[in-house]
C-alpha cells in the first residue's frame, strides 16, 4: 500500500506501523487478510451485478 494512502488513514496507518515495528509476520498477516477481505467484497459486487 502506498505511503500517502496510509497517511490519509491515520488509524490504519498507525496500526500498520505498530504491527510492522512489533512483528513483521503480524504486519504481513494483516495485509494478507485485508487483501482477502477486499477481493471478497469485489467478488461479491461482481456476483451481484451478474
């Protein structure tokens, strides 16, 4: 995720930076779960449109 988007979202940016500072695995796990949720929402929208 680009840095300027993280700075526009203070809460998410703070959580991402804290996770990255504390544990790299938690950081990548949070990004992975975010991507899975994001793709799930997109597939749901596509399924509703079809």
